[in-house]
C-alpha cells in the first residue's frame, strides 16, 4: 500500500468517537400553550430545541413553550428529513400517537 496512512479509530475515547459520528435528528415538540405537535429535523437537537423555546423559529414562536416528546437519531440528513416527512403523514402521526 502506498501513499498516506490511515489513523485507527479508537472507541475508548467518547470525544474522538463523537467527532467521527455526526447524527441528524427527527424530533417532535408539543406546545404547552395549545397542545399541538411540531415535527422537524436538525443536526443539533439541543440548539434547535433552545431556538424553538426562545422564539427564534418563525413557525413556532407564537406557540411557546415546548416540550421535546420524541426524537430519533439518524445517520444522515437525508434519512432524518425522510423520517420528518413520514411523521407528517397519517401513518406517521398514528405511529407517534401509539408511542407517546
């Protein structure tokens, strides 16, 4: 084998592992104000949840505050967006009702 060398992946360090694994999330928020659900996806669930509750998201700012009631970790953005789209269907909403 010629060329560069690859560094081994060590799983004993959570910090190194987390840098290698980038997750995207599909999440469901429930408005405490009107009890309605909001479904979305993001690459940083903590920051996105904070943004919703601080009124920084136009589509939800009048429905604050929110509780995070469900989320799924996905391996890539496309998969997270696909799950978001599914949860917005009748079948997806039934799936959520059965689990929440």
